[in-house]
C-alpha cells in the first residue's frame, strides 16, 4: 500500500467514523428534544430555548395538518411552542429513537385555542405511548377551562421500554357524526431522566400488608411538584437540565401553624444525584412554630385533588440546616391518615446539616365515598421525646402510577356551567367584539404569573364539603336542587334545572325553607346580627347544636340574585382554612338564603377600636394578619380561578372561636383577569378608605387592588384607627394618606396604637411598615404580591415569637409558652359580612358615642 492510497483509505475511514457518530447521535437523543409542533422552522421560546419542527419525527403525517392558533392570550408564557399546533384528524404517530435502558420524561403542551376550521371544544384525544395509555378522552378545552388556564402541560415519566424507540400516538375520539373529531398538540419535550427512582417503594396502608412497588419499572404522571416553603422555580433553574417547574406549596396547605424559612447554606448533595431537585428546593422549608406545646397538638397537612383508583408515589425532599444531631427533630409521616413512617429524623438519615435526602412512599387511593384526595400529614413524634417538637419538609412530588391495565388516564374535570356563563357574560360586557374565545386566563400577569400556573398540573378540585355534625342530620342532605318537589328521594347525581352548576350543588348542602325557619325561629328579629345591602344576617342553630350565620336576601334587592349565585359558586369551590366557609343554601319561593360557619369572635375591626375592651397584643394581631394574608393569597393564586376580592377591609376579616382569621364576603369578587388585557374593567365597587387609587382612576381591577386595601388594613391594625375618620384634622382623615405622609416625615412611630408602645421590636416595626407602605404604592406594579406580603408577615411574626421566647426564658415560664389567651366575655358576638355597597353607619363611626358626619359627605349611590 503506497502513501497515497493509505491517505485515501484513512480519509474514507475517518469519514466513516464521522458518519457512524452522526448516525448514533441522531439515533439516540441524549440531548433534550423540544418540538414546536406544527411549525415550519421551530423557533426560540421566551427563555431563548430552541424548539425544532416536528415533521421529521412523524411517521404518519398525512392525517394531520400544521396550523396557527386564532387567538393569542396574554398569559401565554411564550409564543413558542403554543401559537402553532399540529391538528390530528386520524391516528398519527411520532417516533423517537431512544436509549433502550433509560427512563424518559415526556412533556406535552396543549393550548386549547380555536384553530382555523376547528372548534377546540370538539377535540377529544387518546394518547398512547408504546403500550401505555397516557390520556383517554382528554379534552384540553374542558381541563383548561376548569382550571382557568390558557394552556396545559402534562408530564409523564416513562420507564425504559427495552426498545430503541418511543412512539407517541394521538388518536381523536369521535363524539358525534356531525362534528369533525380531532386531536391536537402544541409542544412535545422528551428528556432523558437519570435514575431517580427506587425498585422498592413501601406501600402504605394496612390493607396492602406494607408491600412494595417498583418505581424503576413504573410509568408515571407527575401530578404535583412543590418547593415547600419556597417560591416558584422556573424550568431553566431546575437541576439536571430536566426543565421541571417547582411550585409554591401554600395553595395546598390545610390549616395553619407553620413557618417557612430560607437557609444561606451550600447544599452538599453527597450521593444524591443533583437532578433529584435543585438546591433552592432544599434551601427553603416549612416547619412548625416555636411553641412545643402547640406543635405537639397540631398536624401539618397538605391536601391534593387526585384521580381515584390509582397508586401514587409520594416523594418527600428533606434537608435540615437548623439542627445537626440525631433525635433533635423527629416526626411521623402520614399518607391519607395511614402511617408511612413513624420516626423520620432527617439528621439520622443524612448525617449532618445541609445534606439533602429524599424518601418515597406509595399509597393507593380508592374510590371511597367519592373522596378523590391525597392527604400528606406530618406530626412531631412525642414518644421519642426529641429535643425540639417540630416537623420539616423542603419539597414534595406526587406521581400517579399506571394501573394494571397500563393506564394513566383520569377523567376530564367537571366544569362549572354557571361560572362559565358568568365569565362569558363579564367578557361580553367588557369586550363585545371578542367572539369565539371561551376561556378565561387565570393568574398570569406580571410577577404573579409564576405562582398562578401552579394549578396547571393540577386536576379538578372536587373537594367535598365537610360539615361537622351533619352526620346526625342526614335527612337534610339533599343533593338535589331546582326541583320544587324537593324532598323526593331521587338517587344519583343532581339534576340541576336551575342557575347553579352541578358542581356547586354537589359541593353544598341544600336546606329547605322549613329548616331555615326553624333554625332562626322564623327569622326572629332578636336573632339579627347584621344588616347589609343584600339583606339581614341571622344567628341560627342547625342539626341540634351547630351555630351558623344565615344570610337572607332582601327579595327586592336587584343585586341580590347575581351576588347570591356568585357567592354560592365561588364559595362552594373555595375551601381554605382562612376563608369563611359556606355550609349551604336555600332557594324556595322568593327566599334566597345562604348558610355560613359562625364566626364566634366577630370582625377584626371590633377588636381594634370598636366596642370591645380587649386589646389584642402585637403578636395576636400579626397572627390574624398572617391568616388573612393566607386567605387572600389563596384567592389570588390557589383557586381554580384567580379571584380578586375587591372589598378587603377589617370588617371582612373575621375570627372564629379559636381566633383563626378568615376572609369573608365574596359577593363582590371578580374572577380575573381575563381576555386580552391583564386587568378587569369594571364598575368601581369597594369601600372608601380602602380603595386602590389606580383602580379608582382607571377603573381597572387587578389583584394588586386587594394588596392596596390590605396595606390599609395593616396600618389600621398597627394604629388601631379606622381607614377613614372624618373627626380628625383634615390631613389625618384618610389613614393611607396620613401613613404615607408620616413616612415621608419620619414620624410613623407617632401613629402607632398606644397599647402597642414598647411591645414591637424596632426590626419588626421597620419590616412591617416597609411592607405596608409598599402595599400603598400608587401603581399596582410597584406593590408586592400577596405572597410577598404573607412572607414578610410570617417573618415578622417569627421574629416576635423568638423575642417572646427569650423574654419568657428570662422570666422562666411565667405564661407557659407562646399560646395566646384572650379573655372575651361576649361569645355570642358575630359578624357575618355586612354587605357594604352602601355606606352604613356602622362602617364609619369609629367611636360609638360619637356622631357620624361622614355618611353625609359621600353619596352612597355615587359608586
Ligand atoms: C444508555 O443509557 C445508559 C444508562 O442509562 C448508559 O450507560 C449507556 O451508555 C447509554 N447508551 C448509549 C448508546 O447512549
Ligand atoms: C433563576 O435563578 C436566578 C438566581 O436565583 C434568578 O435570578 C433568575 O431570575 C431565575 N430565572 C428565572 C427564569 O426565574
Ligand atoms: C450568606 O452567607 C455569606 C457567607 O457566609 C454571607 O456573606 C452573606 O451575607 C449571607 N447572606 C445572607 C442573606 O445572609
Ligand atoms: C373506581 O373503581 C370502581 C370499581 O371498579 C368504580 O366503580 C369507580 O367508578 C372507579 N372510580 C373512578 C373515579 O374511576
Ligand atoms: C383524615 O382524617 C381527617 C380527620 O382526622 C379527615 O377529616 C380526613 O377526611 C381524613 N382524610 C382521608 C383522606 O381519609
Ligand atoms: C394528626 O394526623 C393523624 C393522621 O392523620 C391523626 O391520627 C391524628 O389524630 C392527627 N392529630 C391531630 C391533633 O389532629
Ligand atoms: C368523554 O369526556 C366527556 C367530557 O368530560 C364526557 O362527557 C364523556 O362521557 C366522556 N366519554 C367517555 C367515553 O368517557
Ligand atoms: C364550538 O362548539 C360548541 C359546542 O359544540 C359551540 O357551543 C360553540 O358555539 C362553537 N364555537 C364556535 C366558535 O363555533
């Protein structure tokens, strides 16, 4: 062989090597694959991530077309991949070559907009991959509508198939012969997943004999992924390049009594793959408060709506950065009230501070009594007598495992017809030109976008009302509404012939007028505890001993019907410890009646400066504010729809017998923002003194309007004076203005309630007032989100509690820890929300022995 031919040979040889390398790199996609379906040439998304066209992966493309969405909703996080779609009219398969021994994350993006010639409400999809059914009869339209999201993301984690390709097959479900059936998809991601699962995961529950399931060979759908005690983590900040989103856990919290914290530590992963979770998950956590006695009695619980008849793998992420010894913090872990692990001790697991670990447990969720919920509960282990009675959680993931038929598909959520009707009506009122767009965008504006999308991965919230004491009064459980022959024993689901959606009806108890009359002694005047625009509020007793507040509409009130319906619709869906609960309703003849939990301690306002002689301590006030902030934060970010309260004030913050603060009065609430603007235009409603100036000027409502009002509440609590007090010198009449002025002059301290003098530490004062002042910023954009406010308040409360501890330590157990005992004589005190569309006297006299000049100054009809 001469030199030349050798070079020639070498050349060919090198080319061959290059070619093989090229072939293997296309054959096995180790790099993440992002497909912008239906686009000609891909494109970059808002994070500058590149998405490629999907055509070359289609192996039966002739039954599909590429198209572009007809509408562009402002809450779309990015045009790529959502604005283009592949519409699939017959079975269509994508094929991806993969490493046969790797797990993969398959993430699908759906934007249920209308597409040219296709009405998205007719789209039902079956999605299978290899032999697994991922979605069945899936309507992106119904799901997005029920969750109030513009777009949906479904994420699956697929076990290694022992095959060098994954096929993803879409098939439209034919629903009727008349309408074209089709499926569609906007984006597909396929990412290699490192080995993150164990082959033996303990199955919790006696009935399962504590067996195990194999995580390694399981196919799963990610249902929830939470950065517990922390903030939203964007996909680009995820670890391991897995592009996962980690959401705030507050919307799923059940109950209170927790604190969140952030550590300034380097996370030492040791043996744990970094892809398990980003360091930011481990740097933030939620634990209980500092009082061991309270902690011993309390549980920390999260609840999740899930599909029944599936096994779930629940992954706990832990990292202790506060303690470093074994038996300092030991707690029990429960899943659906069954013990998963009784002696969780993070340091015992990890060996030290700042070292993370994760623990997996599995549980089967059956179809018992229609409850489709997963409860995760932590409780300090009292038997082991740890040094600190406390719990800890840094992150939580919940995966649904495929069932014995290789199925992962759940049902479509049940949308509320009434809610839709109302929203469409609102929409039409705002923008009569908008047609064809049926859905409403929730939660995605400005900085709030991040948390708002938390519910995207979430399924329908079909939370059933739990009414204490109703088990005895079974006769009054009538799941039937709108049928005047009411007491007939019709079985099965409700048959709503009326205004209300079946969803609301099933969530609520229906009362007959007879029951209501007997509860209130035939609407006896002596039982009236409040009067508002809607009508009178009565105290009542149902089921023998359960105290309730009963709101009876004034039949002549025109706003009544709408607000009645809004309130049932809203409240029947919203369940939160810090929101007043609706127990049920009655509509019979001309009567419209709403039945609520009875709030034994009445309004926040009356404990600040009205009537009662008790003075709440600074800590008690903070406690109540934290509760109220949680309620509002939940309204803004946690519910199916972003809800703007519109009438935040101290009379709408109520306390129950245990001083748990609850936000009330949703009669004015708006879901929003929707459509082609990120605010809701509306007739200005609300209460003077609390009204967002921007909202007033521009008549545009955003959730920051609530933040403004809450800022006024914060000052009201600090200063113990009304938002408006016309009896004061002119520059002091409006609390908000006065506070801003005082801040400029540096005289804020002079405004503080004399009862609090000397009890607020300078640091707390600074933090608290800084936050309150920011809430009062002229422009909504400059105001913090409710989540930020909540964070600050919890921080301040924690500081104060710490302070107390040291003080108590010095006095050596004088008052027995941090529990608050407030002597209240009048336990019959109640305030159901007085609807304050009118400026009633009660609102504006700040001192009962003083006359009220203000109601004459403002014309109540002027709003
Ligand atoms: C396939 O994945 C395994 C680990 O999951 C790895 O060891 C192997 O090198 C991969 N094969 C190829 C051809 O990339
Ligand atoms: C990622 O994290 C960094 C640092 O915490 C933060 O500044 C940045 O805003 C985050 N990126 C996104 C897209 O949220
Ligand atoms: C975090 O720790 C570093 C070094 O220990 C320190 O310089 C920094 O100020 C700390 N940050 C905070 C927010 O405490
Ligand atoms: C769960 O399974 C039971 C028994 O097979 C069935 O009756 C029920 O409808 C299923 N529930 C759901 C939500 O699929
Ligand atoms: C767990 O127990 C609580 C009461 O202790 C109950 O209200 C709740 O429904 C139970 N949860 C489940 C999923 O069984
Ligand atoms: C805490 O939760 C566990 C399991 O759900 C339950 O057994 C226990 O009674 C609860 N304790 C309290 C104080 O609610
Ligand atoms: C498909 O979903 C729709 C909407 O949720 C439902 O009405 C219908 O019964 C479902 N069809 C099947 C076959 O499950
Ligand atoms: C889409 O179909 C639904 C039900 O089939 C219908 O109510 C709606 O008006 C249609 N929308 C458009 C824009 O045609």
